[in-house]
C-alpha cells in the first residue's frame, strides 16, 4: 500500500513551482569569529596586474588589441530592472543578471550559492567561466500527505518525483567592467517503456524557464540586489517581454538564423542557447565568432539515465557525438548571422544540421 501510494502521489503535483534540493550533500561552511581576522583568499589563479579580471575565453579575446568592439545595447533591445549593483535583464525568452563585480569576486559566491541550494558541482572551471551542478531531484514536487508526513523521514527513499535537474552557470565580463550571469536548466524524466510497461528509462525534458527565474531571483537576493527573495522574484517576473529577435532564413548551404542584435549580444545569447539545448562546448573563438561543439542526436540515444550519468558505453557514444562549428558573424551593427558548419569547415546541410539550427532558433527568438 505504501509503495502504491508513493507512485500515485507523483501525479498529484499542483500549484506554483517550488524548489527543494536538500537531498544533495552540502559542503560545510567555515565561519570566522568576529574577533578574528578573515583568512586571505587563495590567489593561485588570480591574474597579476589586471584590475578588470578575465573569467571567460570570450572576455579574454574581447580585451585583446584589435578585437571587435562590443555592440551597444539600446533601450528597445533589452529590458532591465533592479538597482545599479545587481539588476536583471531580458531579451526574448532569456533572462540574466548584470552585477557590478568582477568574475573573480563572484566565483566563490556562486559556489557557495549552489552548495547552499543543495547541489554539488560537476564542473567548476573558473578559466572558462562555467559552473555546472550534478543531477539532483527537486523534492518539493513530492506532495506532503498524511503518510509522507508521518513515515517520510523513515522511508524517504521510497518517494521519488521521477525527475532530475541540473543547472549551468555561465559568466561573461561585459564592456562596462561588470559581469553578466546566465543560469540555464536541463531536465530529465523517468518514463515507462516496454510492451507490458515492465521497465523504465530516463529521457530529456524541456528546459524550464520558471526554474531558471527562481534561481536568478535567489541569486539576486544573495548578491544584495534586493532586500528579500519576493522582491527579487517580482523583478525577474516583471522584466518586459521583448519581440522576437531571430528568424531562420535561406535554403540549403545558405540557411542561417538572422538576429536583429549586434555581434556581442548575439554571441552571448548563442552561448546560453547552447547550454540550454544540451550541447557540449569544447572551445570557443570569439575573434572569429566560432563555437566548437559536440552534439548527439537524442533520438538515437537509448541509454538509461545512470548510463549517461556515469558515462557508461562512452566509447560508442563518442563515435556518435559529431563535432560542429556554430558560426556567429556580424552583418551590421544591429544584424548577425548564426549558421551551422561541420568539422570540415563546410556548411552542414544534413537533417542534423537543420535540427541544430531549429534548437538554437527556439532559444534565440
């Protein structure tokens, strides 16, 4: 009866989205008594004689002599709200935070933020400006009924939402000397398979902009952008919805996405779109406007969740994961082309290339 009740409860989740990822192991925090001096930070990775700091490859390339100048963002391109120290901006269906701190100063705060939120980190790459959590379950999606309230603490392992989430945080240094923080969500769910429903497997589910907004609001509060989380959530929710900024044009080898934004803004939004769509970004060359990515067509990926999690059968999947180049090229100050090229540096005209273009367009529009 208990197991049957646990299965049934998963279907009764209603109401506004809440988050509770307490199942992950949290790192302990070392508090320094007020009468002692705070220990100095580990500066092994600090760059000498650089007051601006560089936490991303694109930021480094942008600071080099001869690099393309960053496009200015006009008031009708991006809506923003919040104070001058931390504010939320929005373009299309993407939101991000703009913080008047360097990436070096923000990095330890972001690590602390995800640990306090119940996550451990799978990727912690300050050089690339990318931080990614391990998969974790949102326990708030399991309703609190009488049985769970009385026996849940003892038999908590019997309850599952059937879903797992992970979050990627990307930092980009903006021309004004501050930092833009992007949070992207990826999800997976357990589905029943087989003619007799005798087995289950884990499959990808769509990214959830609401979950991204929740953690942006939480982070905004932690960084001092608002006095409380409710105010931060209102600021994120009230970021004005913009008109579509992208469209797919052309045919065959000349097919591409055209945006009505400059190179700098499009470059950063393409990076977030790749994170959301689940691409593996191996490298990026901002000077030439190229992201080097690996992509596996999920339609042919029949491995279970734990096989993917622990990379079982990775040799076979590595053969299937093809390398592509996402080209970002400016047409003018307010127009940019985004196209898909294969590893031989030729336009990708296959159905997979069309799928990649469609995935990017869904995020950029």
